[in-house]
């Protein structure tokens, strides 16, 4: 950032009575490309807004693009920009403003876009900032965003919590060959003076391995030994009824995984498992019937309804089972993973020692490319288990149908 931009950014913060943290000041001093690997809540998004605004004010007739993974996140970021400019003496600089675009009277504009937007192509930009860059399709960064800067000699800022090593964000961050052209930062959440040690200790206890990714700015990709499995194996057979069934349907050549569970409040007991090849409708019904379950019993079924699973969801609904379909997205998968970790840490999950294949998949679990899988690649029962930790508020809504 040029010296004038830097001084203006500091002044905008001061006008809003914000004392920037040292690392935020260091980020704002950067002239050139910048990559920041950070923990949660360190003020990444806020500093991004300051950077964008001060740059647009100082450098006339420039375009700044800010890209976030989702519409919600791009609106959040733009909220900061809106708040920062809406103060005297800056207000007078506004020419036009919408929820995602700010035009200044000096001819500059700032546009905040979700990465899903198909209108990103075609811009020429002087500064591009990508918030949570590691979560964005890397082709968007390399094929769409890089070229917007080609004629302007503009700069790129990539900021993110860690997610996926198999991604341009990590390649740039880890590369030593291009280190001259990139200013690099790694900022764990503990560097934020407003985050207490007690809070971090609590989060560490409840997030397990995810803590590293969320707060320590460390990748957990390639990490094995994720679950402390011995703690959650139940040797004695509890006489519990099956009241919830989780089904991971899998593709045509994959395995289908079924977990028969007893769910009571926060507690989940996995009582039995089934793993079979193919995912034929009758096969699913037979497995459930073989367990002595019929649609009149109060048993809920949760099924991965992505792709071929949709058919199985509809079939089970037709048979009269209380069925809820879940479509995996990167976001809800990550949330389910965090909740699963939380349940394990808090001793809310028990797995019967009968469930040999699930136990094996949990022992072999590994993070690869930001995703949970197993060393062998067979992860159907693990994903069936994750279904238990998807958003419970949606369940009731769907059961009504
Ligand atoms: N220097 C600062 N002084 C006081 N509060 C700050 C400062 N920087 C950021 N904050 C506040 O800290 C909170 C987190 O900021 P921000 O959303 O920018 O962080 P983030 O790293 O993007 O978080 P997340 O990981 O959730 O995306 C916000 O409430 C923000 O207003
Ligand atoms: Mg943020």
C-alpha cells in the first residue's frame, strides 16, 4: 500500500475509534501482493475493507474487486466498507452506493462479489482482494481474477483461514520461489489481544483437531489420528432401541453405508452398521426391514440425498418412513465435522464394538484436500455418521412433508 493509502487507512480507523492491532498495521503497510493465512476472528475481513476503501479514495478512477465465497460473506464485508465511509468527512466522497458496490466522486469504485457470481468475468481491476480465498474455486482465482489485473499492474490480496492444501492459495503461501513478489503473513488467533486465553482453551477442548485449522492458522490436511477412537468404543451392549438411521448412499460403484442408532438429546449411540455394494432401493428397504423396523415405528431416517441418494430419499418417503434428505455442501460438511469433533470431545458419542467397519474407517480417517476421507478411500460409514451432525433445525421442517 502506498504511504498515502496507509496513512488514510489509519485515519479511517481512528475516525471510527478503532485501534488497529500491530499485525493489521503491518498488513496495511504492504505495497504489492499480499497473502495472509490467519486464524478465526483476527480482523481479516475488517482490514480488507480498510485496504479497499483507502486505496479507492487515494487512487482515482480505479476498480477494486472484493470476492468472498458466499453472498452472505460479501455482504458482510461490504457492510464494513459502508460503515467506514459513512462518517464525516468521508461521506461527501460517495457518488453512489448499493449493497455491493460503492462509487466515489473521484471515479473509483469498489465492487464486492460472491465467488458464485457469474458476472465476475470482464472486469479490469487495480486491486483484487479475495476473502477466505482457500475456500474459493481455484480456477476463479487463476483464470478469472489474475487476468483482471494484467493490464493495470494491479495487486492481489489473498486472505484465508486454512482449508485445502491442494489449492493455489496454499501453493503461493508455501512457495519459496515467488516469495519476493508476495508479502506473507501467518497470524494465529492468539495474536489478537482481544481474544482471551480462556476462550481459546475452551475452543481447543471442543474442536479437537479442528482447533488447529480454525485458530492456529495450521493446515490439518494429511493429518491422521483425528479421532480419539478408543475413548468412544462401547464394549458392553446397551439395550437401546433403534430410533434413528443414517444412510450414506454412495455412487453406483461405491459402498452404501447404514448406521443404526439410538439418539437421545445430545447423545448418540451407534448400535449397528451395514455396508454393501450398490444402492438399490430394495436393498435399502430389506436392510431396514431385517432390523425389524417398519414405517409405523417412530424411527427417523436421514439419508445423503446428493445425486443418486435423491431416489432413495423419495422411495423411503413413499414407503412412509420419516425421512430427511441432506445434500452435502462444503459449508455444511465442515460444520458437521466440527460438531462431530465436539461430540467426541464431550463424550456424547458412543460406538458399539460390533461396528468394526465404522471403527476402522474412523481409525483410518484423514484430511485430504480439505475433505475428510480415509486412507483406503472407503468412507461411507464415516459420512453416514456425519449425517448425524448436520443442522438439526432443518430436520423438523423436512419431516413435516
Ligand atoms: N483492531 C480491532 N479492534 C477492535 N475490534 C476489531 C479490530 N479488528 C477487528 N475487530 C472486530 O473483531 C471482529 C472480527 O473481525 P473480522 O470479521 O474482520 O475478523 P475475521 O478474521 O474476518 O473473522 P472470521 O474468521 O470470523 O471471518 C469484528 O467484530 C471486528 O469488528
Ligand atoms: Mg472474515
